[in-house]
C-alpha cells in the first residue's frame, strides 16, 4: 500500500532519515561559547541527487554562487556544510575562495568525490570568514557524525542566528510496504519575504529521484511556502533551500508512477509549509501571526500583489500589534497595490467576523472584530469579487521590540 | 527685469497672494476643542484656473473623486474647502453626497458659480462626515475670510492631523517690474510614499496661466518632490495637491515666453520641494531625515527602484534609528530591487565618507561612517557605475515611537 503521510514536529529530524549522518559543532564564529553551535555538516555515503532554490537578490553571497554553480554542473552529491554567524556575503574573491575551501575540507574529511559538497552561510554581511576557526570546525564536525537524536538536534541548532528555537519536522509515509521519510530543518527570524529572505532550509530524503524532477518538486513546494511568508519585506543575500535525496530506501519516485509522485510532492510541500510557519512564528520580537487571504481576484498574480501590499504595510502591521481592528488601513493598503480594486465589491472578514460587505462596514460586529484581532493568530480574508484568483501570505505584526532589536547589530 | 526668485518659510503664506482670501475655523471634527482648527476655505473673487494631482490608490476618497471630476470638466474655479479629522473615504454614495454638499455650501456662501469649488478631506477612514458640524463650519469660515497673517496661519493649521507643526512657504519673484507670488501650505505625517500618501498640499498664485499648462507645471513639480519622499511606504486614499492661479497680477505665463515659464516652473518646483522636505522632517516620531541618492544606474527608472528599495527597507530604517553604519543592509536592500546590480562596481558614501569602493568596504573610515549616521540629517549615496540614471528620495528612520504611535488610533 501507499499513503499514510504523517508530519511530526521533530528538531532532530535531520538524523532520522536512513543513511544520512549529521552533526553540529561550535567553532566560535557566531559567539565565543562552546554551547553556541555554529557549524553543521550533513553527509551521505551513497551519492545523492540534489536541488536548490536560492535568493533572487542581485547581491548573492559566495556560498550561494558556489552551490548554484556546483548544482548546475554536478549530479552526485554527498552532503553540505553550513555555518552561522557570518554570511560570507559581499566578501569578493576571497569569499569565493573561502566558500570553496569549506566544501573542499568537507570533501577531504569525508573522503567524498570532488564537487560533491554544497555550502551555506548565514549571519553578518561584509566580513571575511574566520577560516582559522571554520576549518578545524569542519574537521571536528566530520569526526563525530552520527544519527542519534542528539546529532539531529545539534544540527538544527547550529544554523540558527536570531531565532529563539530550532525548527524541524519529519514526514513519513508508506510505499509498497516500505517506510519513506523526509527530514527538514530551517532557520529564519527577520527579513522574511518573497524569495526566502535570511532563511535557510534543508530537506533530506531516502527516496530515489532524478535531479530534474527533484528540482521541480522542490520549486513548487517553495513557491507555496517559503515564498509566501513575510516579516519585514526584506530579502537577504543568502537565502537557500537545499534538498538531498540519497535513494537509500531503494524506492524510486518518477513521472511513471504519478500517484507516488503526488504523495511525495505533498510530503515535500507539507514539510516546507510547516517550516515556513515555524519561521514566521519565530519572527524577531513579533507578538502575532496573521494569515492574509485574498480571494476572488482577477487572477492569482493580482491576488498576490494585494496580499503582499497588505501583509507588508507598516500601518497594517502596527495596527495588528495594537489589537486595533482598523479595516481602513487594510483597504487602503489593498488599494495602493493598484490592481483595479472596486471598493463597492469588497468583502472583508477577520476570522469569521464580517467587517465589510460590498464595501460597507458592518459596525454591528465591532466587538467581534476586536476579539479576533486581539488573538495571537487570526486570518484576514479579503474577497475582491472580481474573478477566481487567490493568494495566501503569512505575516506578522510590527512591534517596538522589532525596532529595538534591529536598530543596531 | 525678470528673476530674483526668493523662497521663504511662511506658515501664513496662503494669505499673502493677492486677491485670495482665506480662513481656518474649528468645527469639532478633529477634536472637541475651539483651539483645534479643522476646516479651511480659500476663496478668490476672480476666477482661477486650477490643477490637481491625486492619489493613485485604487480606493479614492469621495472628495478626491469629486474634485477630479470637476477639475476635468470645469475651467473657472473660485476656491476650495478642506476639513481634517475625517477623510470621507470608504463612505460610499453618502460620502459623495456629503463631499458635494461641502462644495455647494462653500459656493452658496461665497456667491460663486456652480462647480467652482473643490473639496479635500483628511483624517480617519470609513466614517461619515458629521455634516451637522461641517456645514455650520463652512458658513462660519466664509464669514471671516481675510488676508491677514492670522488668516493664513489659521488656514495652514486647520489641515493638520498628526503633524506637529504647520508647514508653509512663499515664493516671490519679479516679472517686468511686477512682483509675482506663490503661497503654499501642506500637511503630512505618516504614510508618505510615492503618490503622496496621506498628504495634502495647496499652492495659490496670482499669475495668469491656462489650465493645461498649469497641470503640466504642477505634475512635473510633484513628481520631483512629493513623489520622492517616503516615511512608511504606504499611500493613502486622500492624497491631493491642488493649485489655483487667479491671474490677479495680470501677468501671463505661457509657452510663448519660455524664460518666464521656466522661472515659474522653478518657483513651483522649489515650493513643492520645500513643503515635501517639511513633511518628511515632521514624519511621525522620526528622529532622522536621510537623503538616499542612487547614481550612475542604467536609467532613471532603475535608479528609482533601487532608491525606494533602500528608502523603504525596515532593516535599513531601523539601523538609521540606531545610528548603526550598516552598509550590508543597504547593499542587500539595493540587491533585492533586482535590477542587475553588480556588487564589484558599487561605490557607497555616507555624506563624504567613503564606505564601499568597487564593492570593497573601506573600513579605515569606520569612525567617519559612525559620525555621519549619528547626525539628524545625512545622505546615503550609492553609485552603481552602470549608466547615467539617477534618483533621490527623502526618507526617515523607523522608530519605536512610530510603532507606538500607530499601533491604534
């Protein structure tokens, strides 16, 4: 039988996918404290197919440039190495050399083939990596790879920056009597917007799948998850989602078995969505997570414009923080998306409470509006009544804490 | 002779243009306090040509819809009436009736011709105007029109909402021995972005100029001033710039006298720029005004994209607040404008202090960077070295005070 998809919170998920060995160590890049993990390595002895989705920022960090290049030319990967605390971005030619040396060291210590390791970094921009600490860190990390829960947990902790907690989840399902799995872990915090600002996410699976199909599956999942969250509208130089499939289960996913492929797509989608929601919920100093749904727009693209206009409006986000059911700010943010919104057709809901009907405020519901927007999580639903397009974006409020937290590094 | 353009700060400027009479009164719309002026009326006995530039928000307030309609069809105007405290936006058919009644009352009490008064409102969205207070306010206002400084000052005060001070300036110049003038006043505060969010500006002049030319002159000036300021990236339903020319000087500006036209264009441009700068400087709870200049972009449009990306980035704006010379945030904001920026060509300056040269940080200047970004006003100059396009936007920092101020109404 095939099916029974189960998604579980699991910060040790990286260690639970067969034939991957992982570890996270401290090498004093993020802070000088042995408990402060800041480098991880994921290794598969059997070769993996791999896919990546990267930032669309014009300014791309060295590890992004390197990983993109190697993904485009390579076919068999044995893992990746990632550090936090320093983004290796805006570091010129030396940055590229350093990123390549991170990969080479990982390859050397794991006896892997040339070009088979990918590299990620996250953290402060514009400073060279302290390679004198990174290189011993990589060696140290490879010497203690494993698949115990503690290895998985150390791995998911080592990629964090301003996150308050590690984020991981595990998907398992059956295929012809065999259990398959995907383990995912991620980091986020501020700057979360389209194209996955300042976030890293990693997915490991034991299915066998060819590289092109893996890329399609991952792209689709990313578009509906990491590209649909926003904290401050910014997008970073380092955003990366990587997926490795080592085929250890022997089970093959391909276009020839559409039902299996569909279930795999669902599993990847659910993992990405779960990690994306965890990222928003852990946004820097936020107090509320708000789902913005725009429906019956002329088309999906228009719905997305309106959605992002609302989800990124400072005035809307501060009113959420204040628990103020200010529909005027929502409507004017929708209006400045300039998509041809017709005010007298607009319906608006806060959760189930009707706010506007055909543009007219339903003030008899005012106390319900207030109740909804004072919750930790609620949904803004705006129906344009102009077509069949829709979009959902997950956003957060804008707080004094966010400003205080980000006013200097 | 022709020339000698003088621009002066003058919060009573509205009263200083010959043959306009003005006044501002209190009618308990903004708050219940006789000192709280919230309605003004500007009247010219001789007919004016008029031009307006309005919000591009899909949701346009009733007075915007009405004034646009009347400007498109009419040729002779005698003034306008404006209230603060209630925006008459999202108020449906009744809002349109109320806006028209404001104009009709102004016309009636000034014995003007039908369709000759324009209407503006600013304030809270989604509530009907309290016409029982507005109508007596208009009558009261028309009974005490004048051109003393106190009339001018009351006028510029009556349009304010969350502004901390009135904003006005006067331009005077000579033409064939005669003094000509433009008096301007404005309100701003939060939500200042492209297309003049939540701002009103009014310009009065005694030159004679045909309507189409006035419209061109005003549009050009607005594009280079009010459309180049940003506080929070939002754009409101009510933004309006109106200009009336009553011809009282007898001096005619036309395409036939290009030198005179050029001087007039300069005067209008300088007034708009001055008012725009006053608006940013009085942004809600800001502590710093920052000029963002993008130069040597492939073209002006690209420069503007990069400029706005920087000027609206929450992470950039909070770093200004913290006095943190964080060039990484500026570069990544420039990068996510996605215009094909090439990092190794980028030069960056904080005022005169060199920050990046061909993408490389000039860390020997770090103490100068810090000095600059701790000033109340400074300039960020980013040279892309890709062409000849340029753009300047005036922005402000993002403060905890802004969030606190806007978290509820």
